[in-house]
C-alpha cells in the first residue's frame, strides 16, 4: 500500500468529528479495502440496547468511502452518492467491525460492498451489508 495514500486516509479520518465522537478507528487500509472498528459503548445504543442503526451505517459508509478513496488520484476527494443497507441482526457484542471493499472501480464512480460484523467472545456475527456508490471529486478542502 502506498504510504502517501494511507497517510491521506488517516488524516482525513482524523478530521471526522463523528468518528471521534462514536469512538471508531481505522484498523486496516489496503488497495480498495478499509476496515473500521467500533467498541461497544452504551452511549451509542438505541432504546433496546443495540448499537443504533445510524451508527452502524456511519461506520460502514466510511469504510466504503475510504476504500474508494484508496484507489483515487491524489487530488481527489470522495463523497457518497447512494447506498442501500440490509440489517441482518441486532448490533450487539464486544465491538463492531466494518469492512468496505471496492467491487467496481471507475474514474468517477466506484461501487463498493460493505459488511459489518459483531465480535462476541471472538466469534463473528453478521450485522449488516451495504452496497454503495462513491463519487470522486476535486478536493477543495471545503465542504459543499
């Protein structure tokens, strides 16, 4: 993996206040693949004690986005165009692991597959899958 790309992804991730707020971290960066882990915390649960679906979606959307960014040129930024999520089981366990993989790279659009599993006593339980489309755009450093 190109260390410049890895550094760019880690710096971008560090600027996302939402990732700091929920306690997520990147644990793997490879060409077209990124993994984000999130320890279970009561502060990110919904009324039944499961990690909130919005939080689950947030980590897998980020994993897909950074997987796409890993294949984009240095001057590019990435934004989500659309996604569909299927929730397979309640998000509860010791931690959640979200992995994003690029299925179809392109110059402008990239199609990604995201998967979230819960780790419970070292065993994996599928939680969610995502199919997402990411777009490359010029990195202006500004939102919008």
